């Protein structure tokens, strides 16, 4: 292909050296024999016009064609003027000031155009260039295609590279299989695809994913992403920033882990993926000026945590306070009841002690009464004995009455004396009965029995006094003893029963008090267990908060690291691209020669590239230049230009 292109350009230069005069008035079908130089080209025919301002009309070889059917010699120059068609080439209607070489094709209404080496330009494409199988569709004016294709109605576009394609207006596709689908789209690099409006895809297999964007890779395959390198530090808000600027601001990533970022110094470390770390294990940093979280996955600040903590503490304090106040009230009520029970027990004990004392007093009084009764009984017995003795003496005196009346008188006196003794004994018995009655009043329970016993004693005493004259009074002494013993036994039994009942009541009260105290102890244990549960919940909430904060911190570290990794890749590829452009722009060419080839080198930060270019002059007014470069990011850059002067 290069040989064909070179041959075409050489023929064009030879044709441009021919001097054409307008001395002849030949028609369109007559050849010009006055030009000996052109006669050396066996198949070349030059047609002239009689209008001097036009120069020559057109040059065409026998194997080529020019459609001049619309030419009107005179003031209408809408046909073919100053055009060249050589080597199986063709130029359509109104294709003036056009060149078609080596099977080049130019359609109708495509003036000021160039088609070389199988280049094809469709209809209605003025000011267009198609080189080396380049194709420009219909109605795509002001376009340039070099081994590429520009679709219909895609004017003001450039397609350079094998199977490169522009499918919309003002698009650029440079590189093998590079495609620009939408208006203002640019695809640079092998298989680069711009699928969005005003979007740029740079690098091998780079693809755009939105309008008004620049893509250095592929969102579906990160291995195809590239670094943007050798970038100056950003100054304005919309400028790109460099890694150095990020480092100066303490924002880094760890490419070893996925989406792993950290803030601090370059010496900081993070050792896991999907985290954002502020500092490292040695030095921790505070994240300040954080807005209040609104969404479920937002970070929370200390103010929000303090609010939650205060709310929880207030709720717990309120709950604990309510329960504690309830427990204190229950304890107070229990203490009041316990005090009341204690008072009742004390009063019961005092009453029992008083009853026991009264029982003892009654018992003592009964014993004293029994002693007095025994004493009275003995006095009565003695009186009865005295009466018996008196009676015996009276009997003796009666029997001896005959002997002495004086003895009878003495015996009567003695009987009276005995009677007085019996009265005194009765009085003593009465006193004993009074004392027994006093003892009976002290022992309320045995009052009736004691009174009855005293009355019986009085009756027996009276009986003994009335029977002083009789010996049968001795039988009364036995009955009195029985009555007294019976009263003593009954009073003793009643006192023992009352004391036993009182002791049973005291034991019952004490047992109830102990049961109530045990219930209070159990209630206090429940309150303590509840307080322990609240303390445990507070600890669990603290542990949960710590875990959640650590998870958020790890996620942030990881995101920062991923961002840094992507920025590094973009920077590296950008540096390589800039180096490629530098190499291409610094290729030297010889302007004195018709054809020259040059080599250029480029270096920008860690990007390096080598470029090769060629330049040729088709005529004094037509110049073609093309170059390509390769960089250390496995990226290729192509560039070409075509200049026409008149």
C-alpha cells in the first residue's frame, strides 16, 4: 500500500509540473499535442478551457473518468475545473478542484476533495479527503478518512486506522477498530469506543459509560483501565489533582487490598480490604466536622452517640428509680408492719408476763389461803378437842353432880370457856375466808371456786361450833381439807392452760414475722438481679457501638484505598499518553525534500514513548503528514494531517 501511495503522489507531482497554455481553442474531445512532456505519458489526456482564469479544465487518464456533463463554458463554472483523475479513478459532477488517484472515487457535488489509493468519497462531500481505503459516506462534508470509514450524514469528522468508524457528526476515531457512535464523540486507540455524546475514550479497548466524559479504560473490565500520568498539580476547583497533592493532604490507598484507603501519612498502614482507616495501629486520628447521619449506612458523630447514651441512661435511671422507689416503699411498708407486729408481740409478751405474774400471785394467795385454812382447821380441831374434853368433863361432872354442885358450876364455866374458844376459832376461820376471798379476786379465773370453798369452810366451822357439844365435829375436818385441795388443783390447771395458749400465740406471731422478713429479703434479691441485668445491657450496648464504629472505619479505609489505586492507574496511562504526544510532535522532517521519514522520543514522568512519522509533498500546494507512537503502557497513538493551499 505504501508503494501505491508513493507512486500516486509521484504521478501527481509530475502532472503539476506541466505548463498548460491556452493558445488553442480545442473542444473537450481534442487532445493537446503542443505539450511534449505530457505526450510521454501514454494514456494521459489534458483538457483545457478557453477561460484563462480557470487554468486547465481537468486531467484524466484513459482508465479514469470525469463527469463533465454539467459544464457550461462561459459564466457558469459548476462542472469540472482544475481536477485530476488518474489510475482508474473517478470524479463525479461538480467535482472541481478535486484529485482522485490510484482507484480513488469522488462522488457528485464533492468539490475541493481528494481520494487516493482506493479512497472513496460519497455524494455531497465538499472539502473531504479519503486515503488508502478510506470511505466517506454521503452528506459528510469536511471529513478525513485514512483506512477508516465515516458513515452517511457524519460531516466534520476524522477516521484514521483499519476498520475505524465515525457514525455521527463531528466525531473522531483514530486507531484500529476505533468507533465514535455519537455526535462530538472521540475514540483514540485500538478498539476504543465512544458510545455517548461529547464523550472521549482513550486507550486500547477503552469505552465510555456516560455523556460529557473522558474514559481511560473499561468499567466492565478494570484490567483495561489506564493511569493518567504526568499531570500538573490542580489549581482551580475543576482541575484534576495529582497523587502528590493527595499525599500532601494525607489521603492514600493500599493497592494490595480491594477498596482499601487510609488517611494520615505515607507510612501509615492498613491490612484489610473494604476499609477506610484514619491513622494506623500506632497513631489514631479523629474524624471531625461530621454531619449528623440521616441514612442507615451513614456514619454517626459523637453528638448522636451522646444523645443515644443520655437517652438510654435516662430511661434506665427512670426505670431503676421507679423500681427502687417501689422497692423502698415496699420495704418501708414492711418495716411499719414489722414494727406493728413487734409492738403486738411486745404487748402480748407483756400481757403474758402480767398474766403469769397474776397467776403466780393468785397461786401464792391460794397457797396462803390454804395455809390459813389449815391453821383454822387445826384451831377448829383443837377447839373440837377442847369441846370434846369439855364434854367429857361435863359428862364426868354430870356423873359426879351428885357429889358436888360446885363441880357442875365449874364444869359449866369451863364449857362456856370452850364455847368462847370455838367462837374465836370461828372468827379465825372468818379471817382466813377473807384472805382467801382476796386471793380469789387476784386470780379472776378461780374466784368462784375459792369463794365456794371459803363458804363451805365457814359452814363447816359454824357446824363445828354448833356441834361443840357433840363429838361428831371431828368428821367435818376431813371435808374441809378435801375442799381446799380441790380449789388449789383447779386454779393451778387453769393457770397452766392460759400460759400455754399465750406461748402458742407468741410463737405464731414470731413465725409470721420471720416469714415476712424472708419475703422482704427475696424482694431485695429480685431488685439486685434487675439492676445487674440493666448493667449487663449497658455493657452489650457499648460493645455493639464499638463494633459498628470499627466496621464503618474499616469500610472507609477500603474505599479510600480503591480510589487511590484507580487514580494511580489513570495517572500512569495519562503520563504514557502525554509522552506519546510529545514523541510525535518532536519528529523532525525535512521540508526541502518531497518525502521524509522521522523518529521521535517522548518522556513524561514515568511515561515513555517512541514515535515514527512520514511526510510527503504531493504538489507545492498539497502536503500529507502521518505519525504513530507506542508507549510503556501498551498504548498506541496515531495522528495524520493533510494540507492544501491555494
